[in-house]
DNA sequence: GTGGATGCAAACTCTTTGCACCTTG
DNA sequence: CAAGGTGCAAAGAGTTTGCATCCAC
C-alpha cells in the first residue's frame, strides 16, 4: 500500500538523525541532504502519513509554526514493515516543551505538573493541559550567562 | 497624534461589550454592529495600536489563531485621553487560559501553578511559562454531561 | 504496466502592507 | 487643510491540494 520512496526515507531520517522537534522547513533541509530534489509539499505529505501512522506527533506551541517529534514507540526502524496493528495513534506521548529564546530550539520535558484541575472555575471539566516553558537552554545559558562571577573574567 | 475614529471606538467596544478573549474575525463581527463598513484590515490595524498602547494583549494558544484580551488596566475609558505615561506594556497580565472543546470559547484563568522550574533539565533557565487547559466550560459541561446519574433520567 | 508518490503551481487561512481616498482635528 | 485613518487589493508566512509526470512494485 505504502511505497518505500527515497523521499519517505529522507523525511523519516531527518527525525532519527536529529532526534529533535522539527519544523517542516527544518525537515526539508535535513531531507535535502539525502534527496536534494525533495520538495516542501512532499515533506508535508510524508509528515501527514507519519502522523496518521502515529510515528510522529504534531507539536504546536503558542505563536509558533507547527513542529513534529518522533513518538516514543518502542519497536521497528524506518523500513516500511510496520503496519500499526493497533492504531492507538496518540498513544502516551504526553509531554511538555521548553522553547529556548536564544537558539529557538524546542526541547521535550519529561516531567508533568499534573492535571491542574484546581485552576479552573467551578463547573469546568479539564480534559487535557499543555505547558510551554520559555527561557534559555543549557547551551545558550552557558554561552550568555547573566552575571556568573566565575567565568566572566 | 491618534485620532478618535468611529472604527477605533468600534474595535475597542467589541472588547468592553463582550469582555471576552476574541479573534480578529470576532472583533470584526462585533465592530460591524456599530460601524458596518469596517474592514478586517482596520481591525488588525487598531488591534496593533491597542497592543502598542498596552490596552489589549495578544493571546496565542497552541494551534489556534491569535486572540486578544483587554489588559487589566485600572483606569481610563476608551476615549483617547490616555497617553500611557509608563510604557510598561506587558504590565502584569500573566494569566493562563482554558479553551472549551465544545463552544471554542477561551476563558481566562486567574490561578497560576508557579514557575515550574523543576520540570527542566539542569542548566536550563526558565523565564516564563504558559499553560493552556482544554475541556468543557461550565455551560457546555452542563449541556452535555458525561454520565451524571441525576439528570440523565 | 499501474497506481501511488512526486514536484510544481495554485489555493487557502491568517495577517500585514501599499496606495488612493476620506475624515478628523 | 494636512496628517492620519480607512477600504480594497495584493503580498506574505505556513500549509494543503490539483494535476501531469514519474517510479516502485
């Protein structure tokens, strides 16, 4: 049903190579290192397929273009064999994200503050929550320290 | 410097009339009840001015078009007199939001779970956070109860 | 060889901008 | 009457889609 094209592989390896949360243009850039003629449309189309397969998940942060991350599925490589017996798509990848104000990179957080049902007025039913943290990632914080007395000699 | 046009007033009163968090098209709809010939461009332009004045704030939720809310400024009506002596624009309106899955309306939450600095890896500096809750608002939860044994007779 | 996949261009949503005209002060 | 505001249309970002061609099976 689904063909193993160089493009599909290139899109998938953008994720496995970087292990990061990527925007469509970032995926395109990575994929072009493997298949230079790949187009943005194909990236979006493959991303849709991977989303439908549950291989990746869409990450939407406030005021940001959509990003995509690999879901924490245990098995199978990017080889076209898998056929998602259980289409339990959105599985259990409930994360939150950290957005670095300096490098713009998005990092996955593995902790969760809980459902926060106590924040809402009476009568409201909380079904899900999203948390986005902003600040400096370890690398950028190290590169531009606020006033660390030690290194700024 | 800034003129008091019917359109500016119409845009502002969309907020004061509804007291809600509104998208640009929603503002347009409300404003058209006062000034029928007002255009979307003017709405966006007035919204930009109001943002710059600190009268309103942009509300961006994941995967949603931008919304705008009145900031909790204590004084002055929409009359053009104010001239923001302190351009402390982003003031202290730190809120979080609840997005109703049923009616799509966005509600302001006044509680805050705190900075959540413990969610990030070592070396990361958290500067701000955003929380979005999803579920059913009181009205929608009441209209479509899950399985409340009392009313579903 | 056939049907699914690709690349390009066009369309679509949301938002911004250029420009000629109009209105406020 | 001049500066700023308005409406319209066009331009941009981000994403999707139509279509003829291409290539994996």
